C-alpha cells in the first residue's frame, strides 16, 4: 500500500544555503558560484557575483527553519501535520544567480541546483519532498534542455519565471516547450511574486499584430481593458489565452502558486464582461484572433490557483472551481502558520464536505503532480476529476 495523503502543502519553499549544491556546478563556472565568507563580526554570509552579500542563517519564519537537511524537513512537516510539500525556489534566488552575466554560466548554476534537488535532497523522501525544478529564462533551447533533464531525473514539476523563450509575452516558438512538457508528463508551475502572475513589467505584454491605438498613450490594452477592476493576478494566463496556447494545447494546465483565490470568482466574471464589451477593439484594432471560449473558461479549466490562509476562497470554492484550488503553507516564509497549519485548515474548512476538502488539500495536487503511484489504495478519489494534466 502506498502513502495516504491527507494534507499536501502545494506551496512551500527551500531557502537552502547555496554551498549545499554549488559543488555540482560545472568546473569551468565553479569559481564564480556563490561562496561562503566570514563577515567582520564573525557572522557567515554568501557572496554572489555582482549582487549584494547575503547573511546566512535566518529564514523568514525563524532561525534555520526550512534551511536544514531533508531529515530536518520531514520533522518540520510532521510538526505541522503536513504529509508532503511542493518545494519552490523563490525568484529572488534566480536574481542572485543572474549576477553571472553569461547565459552559459547562469544556466550552469540552475542545472547544478536542479541536479542537487533531484539526485540528493528530494531523493531522500521523494513521496514527501516534491521538488520543482527551475527553468532558465535565457532562451527556448536552454528551457527545453533543462525541462528534459528534470523529466529524466524524476522531478515532479518545473517552474517558469518567464515564458519559455525568455520573452515577456508568449511566442510561437514556445509551442515546442508546451508540447515537450505534455510529452514528458511534466507539470508546469509558476510561483508568483507579490500575487501577480505577470512575469515582468519589462517589455510588451503581447506581440500585437497591429499597433493599438485608441489614445492609450503607450499603455498596454490588455492590461488597461481586462484588469481594470480585478487586479492582474490572472495576467499570464490571459496572455496565453489570447496567444492561442490553450486552444492549441487543450490538455495543458499550469499551476500558479501563491495567488490567493478569493479574488478569482469576481475576476472570472469581470474579465468575461470586459471581453464582451471590448472584443471588437481586440480583434479589429489590435488584430487579435477571437477567443474560442470565454476567458473564464480558460482560467478555470486550464489553470490552477494556490492559496495560503484564504477563508474567502474556501467559501467561494464552487465559483472558483473546486478542482482548480490548491492549499499551501508557504513554509518557511513569514506568511506561514507553521507549526499550526492543521488548526488553521480546520478553521477554514469548517463545514466543507470531506470530498471537497480532500480535493483542495491533497487530491488536486495528487492529480496535477502525478502522485498517483504514491497513493494508498484506501485514498478517496473524487468522482469526475479531470485527467492528469501536463
């Protein structure tokens, strides 16, 4: 009998000291990898090329939590009443590593981290330490190379921090990445920064076939018209919808961690309403192809949303889509309720039927991250759940 998952944190973090994995960096780049030094007062710190020195030892939730060995991490899960964690690397670390200006060196750091994650850290307990590999935002070829490694190495998913080509908007060449992810059954995720799914404010949000007019004075029309009253937490999925990605790959799903979800029901209605009002602008003035479905259908059916403490999301779960929601603890960052997650969950889910509770706390993660082989025969299966997604 396999593992019985009751609670999976689908949004947790590894804030590991980089010298845990820099020994794996390719020899020609190892001298330029982050290194540990002693500060004048005796404290440990890490030096990153072209980046500020970072002190060692303090995670966001307290000294050394979330920064230890795999054995320590399992003990921390047990303290919190969590059966497994999906482990993200925060975009801040990619910014530190990007101090190496050469793309080859930057990719060498990312590959070394992914290798450490797959072959050492998560290998200690792969049913509980669900590592998410990092996709380099340098080029499509680099993204494909690392995707294929992560799939071969057995990582449970990969995270995007830009679109696969490295652009701020989807491009036709990205289709090779989406197709490869589906072929490898590799779940695609992204961890948001500040709640928005928008990867960057640098560069355009879309490659418009025609230059938008309408007196926008340089403003992006998708942002101006579709997110006016509901924020931009759904920005990247709408970019993908307008680019036709979800139509070309109907089996593709993407999980956006730490968006919260109480906003989602209103946004689903609001974006649909704006599409009906402004579709003529989108098609006639901007040159976009008409959507085959309502925007809300793409957002609900081909995207999943991660929330932390969000009683509103739980209360409005049917409007958001029960099969589109995943809970996460955010350990070891400051927003976590560790070691009291089980108590907070019971408060949020008071009165929620057991099958719906199971979907949000474990079932959706089991399906999306292909954890079926780890599940015990006694685990409840939700009727009508969607097929495992890429």
